[in-house]
């Protein structure tokens, strides 16, 4: 059963790990947000691509949710001695990824090709695609001015009030090779439980992707990233409210209604089922909070089973 | 007493450390070879500038002669996983230097400015100047073809037979700001006990430097890098012989005779004194092999005292 997953970083990784356990690797394609990418210390850093790759490679740091297991921070400490910003925590092993990617990009490789070189080095067979090979940068209009996404999230700890979101460069970007084709040919498409505004939002902003999803609406399943009015990970809830929306699975369903025909709702939120069904979406209920590897597999099975119904 | 030292890397560092102990820091200017510079993993690496800086900062690794004390190699191991060449040993802390330098160069800083940022971070008050802000690359014609210097020295462990030496780019290079001026105004100039062919040679190949030294010939003192027919450090002896010269302090004196009026010879080589004096050079004898910090200070004192005689 060929599955395409649209993913941000940490929020998506747990479900992706579950899917990779219940599907043959070659059946899974992940299209990843690159709106969070940044250039720091002259290095091209793709945090979401990396966390997805590290997770599927089995080398992610489970304690932090980012970076590589048992990584050290000697280089970062010394970059600090040179007066370089040290707020973005780059481990020594992680730094090798950024150095390798940057060297490949400078020698003419695309973001896709560089990403493939990195995932291949760890024997990852799942196909991991950046949403675009062109730069798209998620910029937040905030109470402290326009901030690049990592500035806002990591440096300013998501404290500024968000007043608007822009995806700089999205208009000129193309979906990377394979993104549209894989959506077209998949048996089902999963929108991972990532921040709808700044993880899934940038992917949808790349011309052509939202349209490709719409054409597959009945096979597109979104997993709610909001449970009981709180985000599973990160500042989605706060951000929705600052932008005048209610932090609720129903809000997310509303944001996705034009291209997602199925919505996987947490059991806690069962009372929202009628309202979401009123958006012309089929709803299934499941335990979406993943605490153990078993939870991840079970949720992945629920996703596949709900998508399987679409094919009957 | 304002002193200028011309220096390669490891060979020069011991004497530079000695000079820095017996002179006020502001009296010492070091012009360093950058012919060994290389680009690896997309990073601009200046091995000789770094080892001089690390030595004067008191953070060099005394065991290896290169790199930073107690450095770790996590990033390098991971660069190897990505199939990148791992023969040039880059420690994690050392890597921060290369990342910082590369970022500065890419944002428009000169090699001099980047070097100053690095030495200033460690509070080094000695003035360290690259020989040039333009790229000069020491290329060796060898039995295995044309090799960049670090390829030859580190990757191929100085095993290929050297048939010729070229300094690519030297014709277009300019001395970096301060190099010519400091030679002109110094009370004395020291040619450190570095490889005359591939450490001092590139510096002399930058247009204007050899001429500036010639104008100060009686105040230019060379410390022999060859003792008893063997190089103090590195492959100088072998390289001289492969190029048809005898590995001897006398050969080095001959290479420097047009611009160096003084030669500090090791006590072991006292029998060469008359032949070197016949080159119109004043000769002093000293113990030039530096095993302890005390040896370094004593040799530095000998250098200053021999140069002091030039001023009388």
C-alpha cells in the first residue's frame, strides 16, 4: 500500500516511525517541510529534513526530539568563543550533516540530492523528499517584528505574539521531483500531526501541491495535531489563538477541508466528530498521543486501516 | 625590540612560543605561510595560520603538533559516514575555527581579517599576518603527478618523490596589509626553522616580500631547520635531496643568502660555519633543537642577542 506522508519535524516523526514499522520501506514517501531551513555559520541547515531522516535512521535523540543520540557539543562551544550565535544547538555529529549538505549544495547538488546522500548514508530506504528544491522561508510577523521561523521558535522560544505568517519565496518554488507524482499515485496520503500553520502550511504554499491533494481528497487523511485544545508538540495552539482561531481539532479540520476527506480525531475530542463531519469529512477516532513505540505502531495501523476504507 | 618572524606551521611554532615569552607581545609580528591552505568539506582551512595561533594562544596540542589540545573527533567520524575524505584530521573544536573563518570569508572578510577575529578570540596580542590575502597554493610535481601540499604531506604521508614545486597564484598575490611595512620597520627579522622550500618558499614567492627582506639583509637572521643533515620537523631533508640538493644547513643558507645576512647554526653543525660565512653571512652557534619550554626561551634569547648585534 503506497503511502505519502506530509510532515514537519518533531511532531511528525513519531507517526512516521510507526508507519515505517508497519509498511515496507519502499511503500512510504515523506514530503517534508523546508520552510524552517536556515543558514547559520555559513551552513545550510534543514531541521525538519534532518529530524525525519535521523528518526527513520534510528539515530535521533529521543530525549530532545531533535539532533543525534549521544551527540556532543564541542564545536558549538568553540563557535561561541568566536562570538557566533550559539542559540541553535548544533551537535558535533549533527554538524557533519550540515557541513556535508552545504558542500553538496555549493558543488551544485539540489536539496533533494543532498538529502538523498544523507539518508542513503544511514541506509534509510524510505523516500524522503523536500517539499521544494527552491528556498521557501517561513517568516513570522510578530510583536517583535518579522522573524525567521527558527529565530522565533528557538532563539525567542516562541514568546513573541504572532500576527501573521508569510512563506517567502513560495510563489517561485516548484515541488521537488517526485512530490506531485507520488501524491498522484499513492494509495493514501497522510497529513502528519504537525503544526498546520508552519509545518504543513509551507508545504501547501508550494504551487501545485495543494491542488494535487485536492484531486485525491477522499484518500487524504489528516491526523489531528491538537488534542483537547492543546498541541501535541510545539506552539500550534498558542499560534492559532494569536491569529484569532480556536486551538481545536475542528479548526485544523477547517484549514484542511478543501483537500482532506478524512480526519483522525483523538478519542478525547469525540464531541467534535459531528462538527467535523459537517465539513464533509469522514472521521475516525483513535488514541493519537504517542508515548511508546507501540503507540506509534498502533496509530500507524489506524491510519492505514482508515485509508484502506477509502479504497473499497 | 620590534621583531618580525617568517613562519610555517609546526616547525616555527616552538621558536615563536619562545619569542613570545621573551618579547612584549606587541613587539612581535609573525608573517605566516598560507601556501598550505586548502578547501575541504567546503571549508577554508589555513593550517599554518591555525597552528601559529593555537600555539600562541596556549591551546595547541603538544602531542601532535597540530590541532587543539584535548580535541575530539566526532564530526570527522560522521563526515566519514557521508563518504567524505577523513584523511585530514579535523577536531570538533578545530572545526569551529574553519567554520568561523569560512563564514567570515564568504561574507566578504579578508584572510587577514578572519585570522584577526580568530586570534583576538583567544586574546593573542602577537600580530599574526597571512603572507597574502590572495590564494597561493603550493603544488608539488611528484612521481604520482601534481599534488596539492596537504595531499602530499598528510594524505600521501610525504611518500611520493618530489620533482618540482610550484606556487600557484603567487604571481597575482599581494603581501597582506602590514607585511612589507613590518619588515621595513622591524629591528630584526627572523626566518623561523621551517621548511625552506614549502614553508618559507611560498612567503618568498609573494611579489615584494623577498625584495623587502633584501633591503634589510644585515638584520635578517635565519635559524637553520636542518641539524646534522636531518630536518627538525617534516620532510625538508628528503625533499631537498629529491630536488638534487644536499640536506644540510649550508644548503639552506645558500637558498637564503641573498636576503639573510645572519645564520643561526646548530652546535652540531659547527664545521659548516666557514662555508656559510663564505656566503657573506654572519654565523652564530646555538642549540637549536627545542625539547622543553626552556629550550624555546633560550633559543629565542640567542636570536634576539644575535640580532641585537646587528643594531650596534
